[in-house]
């Protein structure tokens, strides 16, 4: 049996595009001699469809698309994911399902049993878990077909009380197929390989796993579909961050060594870089936009975002706006101009001194006798926000937010100023990682000016300001934030690792106090195991760790 894995980039709710992609890959797989072609979880509608699932017409369109796909399954079978109605009144109205289609009709329906409700997942909100398990018989082979999370209940601390494969193995299947929508984070590829390898070893079956690729707003899918033999050895690894279709011979997977070359896995920073490029590209393409605008300060954050945007969209589609204030240094303006010259994007220089002075004049009476402080600093940031939003409105640009994760965590940013934007590009990238990203972007040639990388970070909202005036050094700050955010450690556990007690408590207090700001930030491209946004839900008025 020859099995094709079709790793595609779907568009949520775009049934025409998704269906045509699936049909074209059916034809390609057939031309390559495949007996069956496998598509991803909820491929027909795109993942995650969220509350689109509550519209009856949405579910009907999924079924119509499946029937159209079925017309193209002569001499080839396919497995494709979609939501279907639950005919039983009790329970949720839908199942997360897979159709096994052959000879122009749906031969069998497999439903997902384990429904994740952690981090970015919220499947039990919509779907009823499956309780009936049957293998799929095709061309003399018995297939144990499962959907994504159904294979993830295999570690030492299981989330669920049962495992679908424990039931399916009783029917003595010949192979496993798993269709997935497994989001990217920079450590997930290794976790994914281990979990799937453990399944292949435990059940002593070859395993074919297909993942989708592409970004759906903040969630990025990296592809990297996999094939294992019955001993759990990785036999094939498909492309990352790209669409791909490959055909595998079941007998060769079981018996021939080194038949299928593995994709080249890269460093965390390279993965983050590629994920952010894909995230920007798909956000614009799937939203119907082409041009971006951002504020370019001469600092490293906006420089990295500008470079990523130019790579994703083309430099001709990126507008960088330099907005110097009376506190901006000459070298910051020059660093920004050097980047523009290196990268070739459009730019405008729009000083904000007059605007900030006008606001200061307007507020002179109520502020009379009070010292310069955060209020005046934020007026400058908000003046810049007005400028870039005006450029967005006037020319149809989409504003890119340039705040990093360290700033987002501790609230080192101005609401309605530097925190505005339609999509946050590096809001899940710590400052220390931003420096590494800049170095990676410069690996072949200097794109980001060296002075931008080596100079002390500064918001330049008051004379001689440096980030270190308000924050710990980023190496220490990011280490503590990582323990708290990604590893979910409280102050006691972090202090026990040797971090200064007063510093830890100060940082965690800043994180908690900034929660109200994060509720008002744009969607953040997710590249870490725990990003701000829907995957991290904290109360704004909570007292814990205050």
C-alpha cells in the first residue's frame, strides 16, 4: 500500500480554496501512484474554526465540500477532517471527525475521542468525545485511524482516563494513521516526535502522521509530518513551514532503511524566524491585505520587525515611519535610516515634537506645578501611535506592533501608543531572543545595523533614558520571566533557584499589574510554549502573588 501525506495550508472558512487544494492534491497523489492520500484535522474548514462552528450553515458547507471531494476519489481513497453533526440529542451538537472516502462515497466516519481544553485549545466547547472505536479496512489492510490528541495520552501524567489506541489495538490493525492540527512552538517538534515514536513502539505498528502548515491569526502550524516504523524509528520527516506532499510505501517503511530522507531540523532561533515570516505572510494574505506600516525607532525591536515584514511581504510593501522626538538621539535616526537603506523599504520621517508640545500646552493648567513624569513620556508614545494609525487609515496599511515579550510581560509599554497595532509580531519573543534574531537575520549580510544591535536599549522618552533605568538587565529579567510564564513557577520556586528574592517579587508583581494592558493588545504570533493571549488566561484583578 502506498500512502500519501498531504501537508497543506488551509484558510478557515474558505471552503472553495480548501476544497480545490484537496482535490488538486488528490490528483497529484494519484499521479504518484498512491492508494490513499491523508489530509489534516478539520482540513475542509480550517483549524481552529472556533465559534464559526455554532453556525449551522458552516457545518452544511463542510458536508457539501466533502461530497465534492468524494467525486474525485475514483482509483484512490482519502482521509480528510471536518466537523459533523451529532445525531444524538444528549451531549454537544458536533463531532470532530475524519471521513474515509473511496469510490466516490464516504465509507467510514472516525470521531475524535480526546478533546484538548488547555493552552490555545478549546475543543470541548464544541465537540462531543467519541466512545466507539473501529478500524478502517482498505485494500487488505486494517487502519487504526485517530485524530491528533487521540495519540497524546501516553506520558506519565495522562490528561485523560482512556486511550483510543488501547481500544483499536484489540482489532489487530496493520498500521496507524493520525491526522493533526498541531501548533508550532520552538520546542514542540521534539516533543511531537517523542510522543509519536512512543506510540509506534507501544503498539508495534508503523505510524503515518500528517500535520497542517500555515498561520491562522496568532496560531502557526509548522507541518513537519512524520512517518515511523513499528519500532518507533523515525523513517521520514516532511518539510517545515512549507506545503508538501510525499508518498510512502508501507512495505518499504517497515523493511527498508534510509529510504526516505528526513527534513533538516533547525535551531530554535531559525524556527522562530521562519514561523514569524509565515505568520506575517498568512495574516496578510488570508485577511486580504498587502501593505504594512510600522514605527521605526532605530532600536532593535522595530528593526527586527521591519526586516521580518520585508522578507514576508516584500520591501516595496512595507512603510517604515521614523518619528523622532526632542529626546531622540541623532544615532537612532541614523540607525533607522541605515536599516531602510539596507533593506529597501519605503519610509517617512515625521517628527512628533510639535504634536507632543501641543499636548503639553493643552495640559499645562491641570499639570501646573507637577514634575515631568510618565504622563509626558506616554504623550510622546501616543503621539506616535496617532501618526502610524493615520498612515494606516489614509493608505490602507496594516499596522505591525513591535513590542517584545519582555516588555509585554512587565507592562513596559504605552497603551494606545507603542502597544497599538493589528498583529504583534514579536510579542512572544523575549528581548534576549530578539538580539539573537537580529544576528540570525544578519547571518549572510548586514541588514540590521550593528549599532542597533550593540547599543543599550532605550525608549528615548526622556533625556539619556535607558531600559535598565526601569528594568533589570534583560538576561536576568528574561530568565525569571521564563520560569514564571513558560514553566509556571511561583516566586518561592524561582527564588529557590538562586534568584534575588526582592527582584523576583518585583518582577512578578509587574507581570500581574500589567495584565489589564495585555487584555488590550493585538493578537500575538505564538512561537513559545506559553504565549500571551488565549493560551494564558489570568484574572486582571487577582491578588495571587501580589
